[in-house]
């Protein structure tokens, strides 16, 4: 029986991933290069140390000012994120989870400052009973450590947790942890190849949390 839900953050609650990819693609295009979606998808939901502007230099064969490009990107990225809202249906799920007396956790490969600042700006942080980030673990997703720590923090067994993810790396982490998983892909992750999960939905606004739990019977 599901007693708690654990949410990913980037791309699932707040679609930073699509914004980030679009901005990087524009910068690459201005320099006559391409950051393919397939290449970028390798970085989603995890941390590999990939440096996009170093990759841009490799693609163009030019010695570009990487620091200047990074500053330019960060300015545009943060400006655009201030105008973004949570993905459709997210807050309704968080409210419904509380109504259903489910514990609510978050497990993100990003750091706590990034996650908490955005959750506060979105007025969502108070819904969470536990938040685990890259600051808490040695290995981020697809390693299951983040989800295992989140379950422990919530006082739940892994079989009592339902995970919501948008990326292939995140889904792998959830399944490795022994948890049920529902994927809710975004624009840049919808074409990914996912491992076997319990269910897939386009948006949390398409089905209520209660109906979803009844549908997947976990």
C-alpha cells in the first residue's frame, strides 16, 4: 500500500530542463554548431560533469570565451525562470497527497539551495515533509541512494513509496530503489527510452492522484 509520494524536481515539478536546453541550443546555433537533443538527454536527471561551452568549443574548433558564454547563459536562464510556473497539475497533486494523508518527499540530483529557492518562489516548499538533494548523497541518480534516503526520512519502506519522475535516469534510480514509478515526461524527455515503470502520464492535470493510485493498483 502506498503511504508516501516522492517527487523529482527539475523537469518534473519545475521544467527548468526545457528552458535550459532551448537557451543552450540558441547559443550553439549562433556559433554555427548544434547541441543535439540526444546528446543533451544524457545529462538530464544526473550529473556527469559535462561542460556545454567546452563542448561548443570542440564542435566549432574555436577558442571561445567560455566564462563569458556561461555568464551570458546564466543571466538569460535565471531571467526566464522567474517567469515560469510549476508544471500543470503539480500543486493539485501536492494538495491531494495531503488530503489522502500521504507523506510527501522530494529527491533531486540538484543541490538544496537550487531546489529550495525555486520551491519557495513557487510557494510549494511547505508541502514537503522531506527534501533530499545532491548535498545529501555521494552518488546522484541513476544511483538509488537519493530515493532510499528520502524513504528513510519519511519513515517508510521502499514498497510504500510512489515516485514521480520525468527522466530516464530518475526512473532507473526509483526502480533500483525498489519503488513504484510514474513518469511524467516534459518536452525534452518525452522521446527518451525509459525502463519499465508502473505508468506514464502526459500531465498531472490529466488524472487525479487518487484515480492514478487506483489505476496502477500499488
